[in-house]
C-alpha cells in the first residue's frame, strides 16, 4: 500500500486573486455568453449526454478566484453567469482550484482522481455532476481555443498568456496525478 | 378471493439450508424438531456458505436426512454458493454422485453432473428472466428458487412462462446479498481465512453491521453478507399466488422456525389473517425489522406493510 | 498478452486506441450493460463509427451486454446483441445464460466471451459455457489467486482474461445485491452499482459524510482521501470495532503480477473504468502498454506510477495473492 498523495494543483497566486477582487463582473458577462454559445453550437452532442440534467443549475466555484459561475446548460438559451457568491437554489455546487476545473474541461485531468484527492468538492445532485462530467469529457472542448476566438486579432497573445498561466497551475507530473 | 385462497392452500413451504455456523448438535437437533413438528414440504440441507464448515455437519447429515425423509419431507441437498478450490469441487462431485438424491444447484459448475435428471435451481443462480429459466427447465430443472432481489413483475413473468416448474421465492429470513472469496468474520477478528478459528460460530444469526451513525444495516456470515432486515413476504401471499408462485422458502434464523412455518401455513390455508400472523412473527423474531422491498421493486431494506383484507380488493 | 481497455464514450475510445490498446470494450447507453451511468456509453451510430475507427487501427472492439435481461423485457437485450453484431463487434461479452443461448442460436459465427458478471470461477463452470455456447474466452472473477488462475486456464482450455487495474469488486461479481438492498436499483438488472442518483455527500461537523440511499457509507476527515460510497468499501461498525469491514477504499493494480499472469497462461489483461474520463484512460493504457513492452523485453516493470488515479489513492494486488482472503 502506498501513502495517499497530496494535492498537486497549485492555486491561482493569492496576490493575483486579490487584485481581481475589485474588478466589476458585468463586463465579463457578454464574453461568457459568447463563449457558452460557441461551445454548445460546436458540441451539440453535449445535450444528448446530459439528457434531463441539461435543465439543472450548476454552481461552479473556483476556490482561488474571487468570483464563481452559475451554469444552466439547457438546450434553449443556455446561460453562464459570473457571480460574487453562489446562490442557494442550485442543484449542484462544484468547487475546486481553477487549474483543476480547467483540467476537467479540457480532459487533461481525471475528475474521479481530483475528487478522491479532495481537490474537487461536490455537493448536491451527484447524478447531474456525473452526466455533466461525462458529457464534457466526450466533447473534447478546447476552452482556451474558444476564448482565443472571442478576442479576434488579439486572440493569439491572449491564448499564450492563458496557456502559460494554466501550465503553472498544473501538477508537475505530466500524467497529471503525482504520486 | 376464493381463487386466491385456493392457490394459497396449494402453495408449498420449503425450509432453506441453515446458512450460519451453528454448533453441530444444535444443528442436528434443529432438524430433528423440523422433522417432527414443522409443516414444511421440502427441506433443503447442506453447508452452502463455507466449505471449511462442511466437516462439522457431515457426521450428523445421514441421520438428519433419514429423520426428515421418515417424516415425509422431500429432502434436497444443496451445493456450495461459490466453488473454487479443488476441495470444493471434490465435495460437489461427491454430492452429485449420490444418484437418488435431489440436488439444488447454487453454482453452475454443478450443472453438468445433474443434467438430464430432475434437479432444483437454488436462489444463488442468476435466473432473472423467462428465457434463462426456460433454458434450465429444458435441462431438467423441476424447481427454481428465484434470486431474492427479483421484483414481483419478474417473478410473475417467469412463473407464467413455466407452468410445469415449481417456482419458489425467498419468503422469510435475512436476505443473502453477496458472497466473496474473502472471509469478513476472519477479517473483523484480525485472523487469516486459513486460520480463522471458526469465529463465525460466535454469531449464530450473523454479525451485525451498523452504519457509522448507528443504523442497523447488514449481517456478516463468514464469506457471506446478508441483510440485517429479515425478509418477510407473509403479507404478499395473494400477489405471489396470483403470479403463479408455488412454494415459499423460509430461511432458518436463530428463532423458533417451527412456529414461523406454522404462521405461514396458517395464512396459506386461510386460518389466520396475514396482519395477525405478521405480529406473531415479530414476537417470534424480535429486534430484527421485517423487509420486503425487493418484491415491490424498492430498496430491499424497505418494508411495505401488510395490506388488510378489506382493501386488497379485486 | 492482449491489452483490453475501457471506453465510456467515443472520445475515450479514440484515446484508448491512440494509447496502445489491443482491444477496447464498451456498451450501449442503456440498462443492457453493467456501467449504465448518466452521460456515458454509446448509441448505435457511435458504436458503428467507433468500431470502424478501431478496425482501421487494427484494434478490436468488444461489446459488453452484461446485465441480466429483465423478465418480460428480454427484447431490449436481444436487440442489443443483434445491433452489436451488425455494427461489427469482434466479440460480445455476455453474462446471462438465456442471452448466451440466444446469441449462439441467432448469430452462430459471432465470437462470445463470458462476462465477469457471470462469476465463472472454476474449470467446471467455464467448461459449461464452452460446451453449451461455444464461448471463446472467459473474464475471470476477481476472487482467484494467480496459481488458481493458472490451474483454471490450463484445465478449461479456454482463453482467460483477468483484471489488472481499476475498481476492485470484493464480492463475486454478478452475485451481489448489496447496492440494490440500499437503493432499489440492481447492478444485475439496471446496470449500476451505487448509482449516482442515490449518492449524496454532505458536510457534517467538519467531516464529509457519504451516503447511498438512506444509509451512511463513510465519513472523511478534512484532508483524508475520499472514496465513492460503494457499499463494500464503506466504513461500518461491528462488535469488533469500526472500520473497513469488507475492503479499504483501494484499487487493483496488478502491474507487478504481469510476469506471473503471463506464466499462468492468461490471454488478455483488462483495465476497469468505463466510467472514468479520457485522462485516466490515457495514463493507464499508456502505462500498461509500456509495462507489457518491458515485460516482452525482459526488463523489470516500473510500478506505482498510477496511484494518484485510484480510489483512496492506494492500490492492492487483491485476490491475486491468497493472503487477501
């Protein structure tokens, strides 16, 4: 038997997180709208896998950022909103460091492993979380690529900054799981 | 109603094998009393949980079988649930070699040795549907005790498709839920399975397993895990009769099984109301809740109370 | 030895093929397979496309139809058999005797494997499946030690496939109703052990408590590695104390046993985890592909690189060593 492994996911640096705190969330909103719109149009298969869970409300809380997201991945008018604190009327609440959450979306990290190591916390409708995880894992969403396309000519430098930033949040071990 | 009652009256009672590690003399005396007093038609007998325990009852087995047969009981020998060791395969081969014995198969490894002679399929063989049941019937199975987790709709579909087979359901006793190569009694006592000191004999009704918040949940019986709740289908007899069930299995617990069999017989014959009989069973086997969730397609741990005769209505 | 890898989604199938699988196993998105989880598995078109993709890369696809057909609704399972054959499956992995009988009669040329859910634990029962249904391979239950595997393989004359990594059933598979006792949904009938719909985690006095249906399965201190509330890996109380009375929340990792399994005559090595994501599939398949390459080259096998992926983040060789019992 081996000793349990410790979390290897670095948090967003506290200073950076602190600097983000006074930023207004409103300007983020159109960007999130376009981002979600692009993702669901390019990955219609998401909905077949989500099934009835597409109508649920998911709270996503990057614990190292001063804000969180509410995701409603419904077929008609899906919604992704940034909020200061998550509301109470959610079906599910998923929290963890940004690097872990992003790794889940792009398929670099394993959701079960993050959950077992306590990097990821889940409260509420577990079936909806499992459906969302499986739907996202199959869709192979390139989130950073999608963000790049939002920035038009500025896309390439933005992508570089994001990818470099994310790399720092990732485990050192390329397999991503550390021992 | 009269139709139902007639079916109930023709339903047989079967006493399943003792699953726990009882002292050999207590085991022998239990069966002597069953032979002399219990209104059961068939007695299934043999050590089916742990092959290491088999030698304990071996000395008493012939005399017990004789006593039961002399009392007019149909005696059936049951095979082990999990057969893997060479010793276990030998034991099964020896059992099957007794040509005049009726054998109840609990593992498919014994099927070849009884093929083309009348035999029974025990509750540990996965018979979940009418096609599988039909397959076994074509190969000589005349009785089948269905797995305890089957809902009534499945029981009805199987019994309806096989009118010539005596379909039996697990109607009383802690539900056997799992079998393993690992011995959980030995593990709990920090012993290895090979030198287990037969600590399972300390728990003649299984070792209680509670949840961390103190809820009674399961019972450990060596390599076997059972429910803590005691299956009791005495309130479900009308539905079972209508489904075409022809026998009810009573699985021995550490209580007065003669009185348990009498309660079931009385209800089957219309001499006692189910609700009254259930109260009697509760005092015969106190401290263990009754459950019947599996039959109702609910969690097995759930209990749906007996419906009174007044609102049974059809 | 053939490396048989899980795929819960078409994306996972592609990853497994890329990462070095010899064969991939998967199932339809309904109760006909034993990993019937939300958002998982293949519809008919996805399976056909997945098989075509795998075949182009010389990888086989084995389709698991390994639950026990519900009485009165057998057609759903028979259609799954017919559709998998039509899609070009290299083998069907079946557990139910009636369904094996149907597959043999309806598709006499189709290669059939006996699922681990059939719990064929000895040469006599394997012989029954070979003689009656012409099966070519049996997936052995995780209850046998390596010497027993060797004996069974030699005596039955049938190909054997054994699990080398992933979730570890401590009970004989296909013969366990623990989960349905707590949830009303049966692994054998509905295809999910500890279904997510009945799983709940919540914070209670600084501990995370996991529940399955109405029953508490475990409770974890703040930084303790967590586990899924699978009943057989829960913490309970008996007269002998509190603890993991069935099994610790651990996973199987038999990488160190590969030489012994090869010696035992095993044909195929199986990785558990159709419910896991692409990241898991990629790491585990690559790791075992490397281990098999090392084994063939006579090199020592590097171990312990996958612990982070496992439940409770610890591993065991399980029943492969007799002391496990």
